[in-house]
C-alpha cells in the first residue's frame, strides 16, 4: 500500500466518523454525562498533543528549550496574562535558552 493510498483511506475513515456524528440523536448528545466526557476528552487530547510535540523527538524523550518555554507559558496562563504576552514570553524564553546553548 502506497503512502497516498493510506492517506486516502484515513481521510475516508475520518469523513465517515464525522458523518456518523451527525446521526447521533440530540437527546443522547445533550445528556450531562456525555457532555462531561466530551469536554474532558477534548482537553486530554490537546494536552497529549502538546506534551508529545514538546518533549519528544522521534521515539526519544528530550528535555530542551521547548519544555522550558512550555513551563513559562503555563505559569503565565495560570496568572491569566494576555495570550499574546504568553506567546511572546515563551518564545523569548526558548530563544534565550537556545542562545545560551540549550538547543533542541
């Protein structure tokens, strides 16, 4: 199977899953337990993506400037700093650490 065949099959599966979501009755989707699970699942998926992109290179776990930038961003978000300040401070922290030789 070629790469493009795999991509097309995966795209069809994703489209089919999305279309199946429209067939779920509104009363099922409005159930409090389902809403709570979907809220928690969304946060868990986003967190796993952030951790994977921050702390991994291939199959190795790496501690570098990206992890420090994530920590700076998390602290600033916790104290409710404006989002642009969070992004700029995290980027500045990563750039400073890389300039000091702690590169990815």
